[in-house]
C-alpha cells in the first residue's frame, strides 16, 4: 500500500506540475481536459505496471530458523510476531472517514436530484431546465440546468448563459466531476486531488467560454456579463456554475490564441516525461528486490553480526569421525520453494538430495551451518542461590528428569542431587495457561543422567535436514549461526 501511494503521488505531482507549467495557459482546452483525466488514470495504474529486467545471479540456501521435528524431518519454523495493533487502528480510522465521505457524496447527489423532482422542469434542446425558487446563478448537473424560475419567466437570462450551460451538458462535464469526486472519496487524504478538481473545473469553464465566443462573437459583452455575475455568491459541490474566483483567468483566456505548431510542441513535452515515469517507477530487476529479513535461531541478525567471521558464532571443533557418527544416514535436501499446508511445511522442486556420506568437501562447506555437533552434557551442580530460585513457581516451570513437577518437589532434594540443568526464557505469546512462567528449566539427577547416557554425544534427532533456496546476497552472512545459547550446567 505504501509503495502504491508513493508511486501514484509522484506521478500525480509531476503530471500536474507539467500541466500548470506548459498547458494550462494555452488555448488547447480539449486536449487539456483529456490530459487531466488521463493523468489521474495513469497515476493510479502506474504502481501496477512492472517492467522486469532479469539477470543471472548465484543462488545459495537461506537456512530458516528454529528447526523443529516433523515426521523425522527438520523443517523451517517461521517466527510468530506479536500482533501490531497500529495498522488495525489506522485502517479503522481510514474506514470511518471514507464512509463519512461516501455518505456525504451520496447526500449531495440526492439533494440535486431531489431539486429536479420538486421543481418545474422544461425541455430545452438536449437538456432539461429546472426552474428553482431561490435566487442563484445558472449551474449544471448531468443534463439538468438549474436556473431561477422568475428570471426564466421574465426572460432575464442572456443567451450567452444558456450557451455556456448547454456546453457543459453537451460535453458531459458532470461526468468528469463525478469521476474526480469518487477518487477523492477513496483517497480523501491526498490534497493533490483537490488541485486536480480545481484544474478540471477551470478547464470546463474555458471550454464553455470558448464555445460562447465562437457562437456569439461578442467578447466584450460576454466579459462584462461575467464580471457582473462574478459578484454572486454561488458555489455548488457537484455542479458546473459561473461563479469562480478565477474569473480573471477566464477573461484573459478569451483573448488568447495558440498556434498549431506551439500547441503541438506543448503536447509533445509530456511524452518524454511519461516515458521517464514508466522507466523510473516501473523498472524492476530481480536482483534489486528488497532483501528478506534474516532470522537465525529466533533472533533477527543485524548487518554487523553478519559481517563477523564464523568464529564469532563459536563453532565447536569436532573430529570428522564424531561428525560422521552424529550425521550418519541423515539426508540433506534443498527445495526451490517451501509452502505451508494444513499438514505442515511442504517442499517443492528438489534441487539437492544427498545423505551425509555422499557429501563432497564443497557440499560440507556449503552446509557448514548445519554440520554442528553438540557437545556432550557435563555434570555440574547449580549454586545454592540458583537452586533456591528454581523453587519460585511464579518465575520457573520445572521439569525434573523430563517430567513436569511442582516447584515444591525440589524441597525433597539438595542442590548436590542435581547434576545437570538447562532452561530458557519464554516470550509472552508462547506461554500457556498451564505453564505461564517466564522461564522453563529441566533438572536432572545423577541416576537419571547416567541411565540416559546424557554424557555422551547423541545421534542427530531426525532423518533429514530440509532447506529452501532463496536468491539473496545475504546467504553467505546467514550461514554463520549456531543454535541459541541457553543456561546449562556445562
């Protein structure tokens, strides 16, 4: 949405500026009318036009964060963000204001059509005269020309005024006004649309004045008539009428002439501008797309961290034999894309599929982020302060030997009975009613630790490691992370 508003506003501003600089003061009103309407349509269509220029780039895998186990396969887990209520509030405000303008727009149309039904009407050439009671200048909406009934009966309305209003009807100027008003109703926050409406209305008056001058060939009389009527206070929201604060511009325009060569030159000015707009706004290269946010193990990696060497991420140096034992039989699969389905994540288009034993040295370097063998657990007791702190049921959820227990269960033990512990912080959106504590820790006794061989390096907990290809220059930097550090007894 922001991209749409920025691109359309740039186009609206540039095309309106071009109109005021080169076209408004020239006697080429029919062209100007369609130029203004085209500018509106083009500006709102421009953001949807894309000219792609693709070039070859090297794709490397972006390893998605927080691997989880699904059917013995490691898949991508996308971090869930807290709900941001600001966009909801802004959209709600926009909806309320838009509804207000829609209602106002409808009421104004209804008021004009009601005036037609409530007053006497007279067929007049290809229009309908509506004889109203109130004193007002002639004004037009659709095929209706609203004039004072007494002035009509007493023949106090000059032929020039009839010709002027009939021009509005014949050239369907009301449709232009309705078009810009509909756009304003949706994009009410854009002040440029007010300027467009004024430019369109003024150009309508130029068109009507031009027809009057051609028909009656009495410019001084018509100018005096306009000056006489200009002091009337009459302004109608959707109607074409005579009373504009720009009467001076209209009087000057009646006496101007524009040669055909000058008009052609002025018309051609906007062609390179139009081409430049399309080129600058619509041109898109596949390599210049916005880089995706990179999340590694639940944390967004910033630029500074990405520039640090792999040693910064504390890779454990393990022997090839230990690595081979840990990853024995594990498949490394890379998909072109991965989509989320009701059954979980599903990869599309396999690009790479090998078991660990088939990996070449180049493959191992490419997938170095995954080739991390965890250290074996080391026995270490918690401090007395830590052990007493674990008894706080509001702060800690406790699993003892892989079984959830009440914090008071720790009263049966001494700190020396606990030979290993690990835990992590739990964000608010991940806490449950059953486990509302901000920290969750697992504690292990000596017998359980020995029984489960927790001191030995485990086997990789899965049958496959799944990756998805992403074209991004951040790939090299993204491959620097290890699983997040948590507090352990080691």
